[in-house]
C-alpha cells in the first residue's frame, strides 16, 4: 500500500433516523476515500454502523474533524481505529474461509439457549460475523399460540469436528426446547427449487392407514405394525403388505369421508402459500395412499404425488395394492427423478419427513429436515423441527416474516 495513504475504521452508534448513513458518506465523499468494507445493523431504532476506508494521509485529520463536528447535530457517537496493512490483509485472507448459516428456532429463545449455542460455535473455532432475526417482533404475551422466535447466525471458519458439533447441537435442542439448522452458506442454499414432503404425520397429523383400520375394526393391530415400521424395527414393504391385507372389505366411501376431515398440520397453509408464491416445485412422496395425496394436491396446488394405490373392486378394498410400494429407497429415487425432470441440481432440493422410511430421501436432498420425528430419524438427520409447526421450514430456507404477504403471516 502507498505509504501516503491510511486505513481507518469508524464505528458509529446512535439513534437511527432516515438519511444518517447518507450524511456520513457525504462527508467522506468530499475527500474521495475508498470504502473497503461497510456494515450496518439496527436494533430497536439504535444504529450500529461500521465503515473501513482508505484515505490520503494528509486528509485523515480533516476527515475525523468533520465527522466529529457533525456528530452532535447527527445525534451519534463516532470512534476511530487505525488499521495496519497486516491486519487488513489478514481480514482479506479470511474471506476464503467456509461460511455457514446456523439457524435457531423455537416458541421463544432465551439467553440460556443462545449462550449454549454460541459457546459451541466458539469451541469449534468459528467466528460469528452477523446475527439476524427472521421472525417478527416477539409479543410480550408468550402464551399466544402463534408465538415463535428465530435468529440466524452467519459464521465463518471450519469446524474442528463437525460431527461432534452436530451431536452437541442436537443434544442442546432436546434439552433446551429449540430447533436448529447448520448449513454451508453457498448459492445452492439461496436457490432451493424443489421440496418433497412425506404425507402421514408430516403434512397431516395422522396415519391414513390407521384411520382406515379404525373404520375396518382392526385399528390396534394396524397401529402396532405401523409404529414398528416407523421405528425401523421391521421392513416397510413387508409391514405395508400386512396392514393393507387387514383392510379387505372396507367400503370406498370411507376414504372420501377421511380425506374431507384430514387433520392438517400446524403451519401447512402458510408454508404452501409461500412456497407456491415464490415458485417452488412441491411433491408428496408418501408410503401412504394416492387417494389422500391427490386430495392434498388439489387443496394446495401440489405439483407431484407419488404414493401407494389401493386396489378397489366393486366399491370395496380388496386388501391388495397396485404397483410397487413407495418405500424409503423409492422415495429417494423419486426425489432424484423429479429433480432431473425439473432440471434442478440435487443440492437445490429439500426433503421433509418423520419416519424411518424418510431417512433415504432426507440424506439425498440438499437439505433434509426431520419434522416432529421418531428418535431414530432425529438422531440421523442434520436438521430437525420439533418445537413449532411445518412453516418452520421457511426459516431454514432463510425467509423473514417481513418478506411475506399478509396472507402468509400468522
């Protein structure tokens, strides 16, 4: 660097108001300085602005004098810090480091939760560059059902042991009632295009086969097999065949009655509205039944439905199904196939599910999210949501409440 130039960092704090940044930069512009870095944050109308600039050495004194002279009328405090060439070059060198986004989500977030998470970040040798709140202002009455809080940390560096970090964050999420997502901050994260959902116990708060079994009088039997399959204790296809056989003789009209009364999961309406509005392709990949998947397809404008088709003869279920079973392996294959059809890189895909048969697609997708999932699934997933509704997925995608139309808000 030319010895006749200086690097100066200014830090400005004070009550924010329109035109403040313009006033500061207008003063700097008189001296033809080069802005090397700039960052600004506003917390409850309190401004924090940092500017690193290069100026001619002969101008530095006048720049500081002009800024200080105007500080009082602007209602701000200004501090000056000279930066050495070595310090600047070290900072530039850090720009090549990996960057990650760590998202914290819950009904509320406490100092205890944030302290625990940031301690893990520090122990892994990562530096926090920025903190951003994604949710709207938190109401003081925490009893409201719609209350949720989400903040996003932008961190830089390479974790010393990413697997250990993942385990510690997962342990915290269980102990402190919060959810988290830790993602590499790259262009794929910012350009997700395809999202695939499990249906039963994900988009809806029931297992359709259990509902059918209740009507057929074999509820307890089928539920027991379902639970064992979801826990990964028995092969999904084998269990599916056993359960469907128990439905033999059930009237087709029962399916329509169940479809019209499906318990939709909290947050689905908002999630679907936002995903459609921003151009995402949406798929249901389900080990359940096409009848119910198609009902949701019509209701929400979903693009693809792949599930299992029950055989119906003379208006009655035969206890058999048509075609191949959509099991865990098939879900992962379908995710890849739809991505190819839509010309979407696999890194731009998202998968959301709750059961053991969802694990293959969760691990295949660019972002796999376990939703109110079974213990085995949570243990093997990199992201999970357990504290709020399905619209929590939006925060893992980087959406802010302030981006969304009124209809998309709660």
